[in-house]
């Protein structure tokens, strides 16, 4: 079946029904036109993943492998996976990044609570595309355990790295400082060509998109700090 994900037509050759249900909101209405990318999972890849995903269904395991296969091919199409929660507010996207447990879901939840009109594009694994006009963030079916997101896109205007702290503070990062933090949030392909392209895209990302470090607690003040840094607007309670 052909799906439309991140402004690409992707032919997914799955064996289990799980992926068809999982990706149904992204199914293309045109199954006859050419596709940009075709992916499948080899037996070797499937059983390697199964070894480390004990207790999960075959469909779930195949689905993980399929998305990994898609993401490995993205750099040659000017796209990359970013492990982040992406919010849209007033037509622009903002990405919140951090290691597992740093509070991405909590902080984006505070934006949803305190900022009317904000919504989650993707809660865990969005795809970024680089265009002449800048980066665009896309929703994907792979949204993390909370399942938050939608089939849409918005221009990316800021990156916000999160750290838990008792007091709230925000610091603008240099490209070098942002680069040192972002590499744990991307998928680096094994093949040399796509790995090189991923590095180029990552360099453009931290150079062209403003990056911030937010040290925060769970409060409305934390929202104010990140909102004003990322949007350049005054936060109004």
C-alpha cells in the first residue's frame, strides 16, 4: 500500500495487518501513481528486532522495522527523523527535545493547557524536511506511547532542549552547543552516503533554527520562559 508521509509517497510492503491499521490515516487516495520510496523488512531484520522486543506482537515488531527502514532513506530526500515532541502554535512548529524522562510530554502538555490554539504535530518521532524556505516539521503515524499528533505540517521555528530543574531559566545556545546535544536525538544511517547527508542536515538545523536550553520545573512560569524565547512574543496569562 502507498502512504503519504512527510510529503512523500511511500510504498510499504508489510506482511502483518498491524501497519495497515497503524498508518490508515496516511493512506494515499491514489494507489496507482508512482511512489518516492519503497520499504520492506527482511527476515534477518525482523528476527534481530524480535530478540530485543520480547513480548511484543509480530505486527508491532515489523512496524518498528518499517519506520526504521523509512528513516534510513530520508536523508537522500532532504529529510530526517528527529526524536522530539513538536508543537504547533499560530501556524509555526516548535520542537522540544531531551533524553527520555526529561519532561517533553509534561512540558508540551503545559503548552496545551495554557496556550489556546496550541496542538501537537507529533509527540515523539516527527520527520523534518529541509527546503529553500527552511525546515518543515511533519506529523507521522509514529507518535510515541501517548499517541499524540495529527497528519499535518508546519514550518519549524525553534528547538528547545529540556532539563529538569527547581528554578526556571532559558539560555540561547550556539550552533556548537546545540550540536553536542542533538546527536542523541537523531537516527544515523549505517551507510556512508546517507550518514553524510544526515550530518549536513543536522548542521543546517542547528545553524538556521534558533536553539534554546530550558531548565524547568512543572509550572506555568516554565511555559512563559519557553514561549517567549521561542516565539519572541510576550506571554499573557
